[in-house]
C-alpha cells in the first residue's frame, strides 16, 4: 500500500510536460500543399481560344483532344490528305477506318482554330457529334462565306464538265419485230423481220442475244401478232435452243407442244413454201394389217380418218390430245406408242400373238385380229367384299397407329443411387 502511494506521485509527474507540448502545437503554422497542374498544350490559336471560352486552364481530356487536332493540322501542313478515319477520330464514340481522302477546305487553313472549324463543319454535315467543351470555339461564321463560295465554284465546274460531255442522243424510233416459225423436213426454224422489210431471215444466236438483252431492258418492240410466239421461244440466258430446233432434240417437242396450241398463230407457223401450216380437226387413228400365219408380220401404222395412209410424220407430240406434225399439216391423234413414227411397225406374228402383244394392241385401242381373238378369252372378275369390311379396315388402321409403345427402361435406369454420408 505504501509502494502504491509512492508510485502515484511518479505517475502524476509528467502531466505538465504534456500540456507544454499541446501549447506548442497550437502556435505552429499550417502547412500549405500545392497540387501539380496539368501541363498545358503548346500555345496556338485553338488552345488560347478554348482556354478563354472555358475561363480556366484545360483538363487532361481537353488537352488530349486539342493535341489531337494540332497533330492532324501539322499532318495537313506537311502534305498528308485528310481522310475519313482521321475525321472520325474527332467525334467521340465514332469509328470508321476508311482511308478515303476528303476535301474540306478551298485552301489550307492558316491556323489550327480554322482547321478545327472546317473539320467541325464536315462532322455536322455527316451528323457526327463533337465534344461539348469544343462548342464554345465552334463559330462557323468565320468560315461560312468561304465554304459557300467554294461549294458554288465546285457546282459550276461539275455542270460545265457534264454539259461539255454532251447530252444523250434522243432514242431513234425502233421498228417492231415480227417472228414466224417455218416447218422444214428436219427442223423447225425461227425467222424474223422488221415491218418495212417484210423479208424474213433465219434467227442467229448473235441476233437472239441482242433481242433478249433488249427485251430484258424493256426496249424490244414486237408486233402484237408475234408476241405470243416470242414469249414461247424466249428463254433467258439460252441463246442456242431457239436457233436449233431439230426434231431429234427433246426441247423441240416441248416448244412445238406449246406453240401449236396457242391461238392466233396460224399465219406465224408456215411450211417451206411460206404457206400457213394446215390444222386438221379430224383425228388420225391406228390401223392394223393382220398376218395370215406365223411366217408373216403384223403391220401397225397411222391412217387418216378415211383409212388412207398419212403423209410422212416428222414429229409426234405426246400431249393431250397428241399431235402429229408433217411438212404441211398438223393432225390430232391417239397417244404415240414410242416405237418409232417414221415407218409402219412390222411385228412378227409370234411376237404379237402373246399376252404382251394383246396389251400393246389394247393400249392402241385396236380390235384383236382373228388369229389372236380366237385364242383369247376375256374374263370379267367381280370382287365382292364382305359386309363391314371398311369398318374393319378402319379399326385395323387405328390399331396399327396406336400400337406404338414406349420402350421399357433398362435395368440400370431403375437402380437407386447409393446413400451418401
């Protein structure tokens, strides 16, 4: 207890010294900390104007922007062309990497401020934004009169150049074309002419190409009577078929099948002596000349309605109804048998006197000759379905549709996971 009292006096001793230190701190002068200022851009017309407009020194972003403008201006003074990519670098958030050169001024600006004004004019014309802090130095009245005078001079020079090249000649009156189709022994030939001439000429590939290009461009003029024929013949990018309608080509049968059914073309489809192709209404038919015994042949041929032979057939058109083309006429007739039309068919008796021969004659709608008819029996079969057959069929179909079942799961899929913990 005595020791604690002795130490208490020692502990209370330093208190006056602490009060002395506090008094010294109150008498100390405050320390002034000066912040480091951003280095300003080199003195120029643009930096001075922007500093005055803002009423303060420039911040970092503003300094970088002014330095970019000054850099582009120095490039222009050095002879480098201003391009789209450089212009877009002056619009925040706008990117375009095109090197397309631009003409922004009539003469090189005298300082970077005027350089900026020409660039800002083009940015505004393109709908591109400029930084807000640059609006105070963007006074277009300094360059507006010079730009308008320059644009006026460019417009005058443009029209002088256009007018010096001459105006396009007025189109000459185009004579309408007339087309026709001539039937020859081995081919169908397309011919054309103009109205004043009226002398038909064979259509060549070079002429067909020219006519097709004019038709695509809307400048081809065709007579109203020949227009359906032109539409049937014209095929874009095919300048061969219409000049080569040989009867051994499949394209010829397709074309003639369309053209011979078109109305109003009677005067546009002619024979070799330039007379209209005759169109007969009475249909041809097959005629069968029977064999007397197995050593002879059956003869199948087309015949006129009165039984007389037909003129030489050039082409059979398997459409509905079928058409048969000769040099001077076109005949309707039965479906072609696809075994040749040039000459009558001569079929040995043993070959035709068979089940396949009977089917062939029935397809041609010919009566069976006596030697075949006496050995052929026609049997009519009547099929009788039991009552309720249709309902049973529906039930069977429904059962088949619902017979699908989900596949059973494999054994491993039904295993329970092992307990954890």
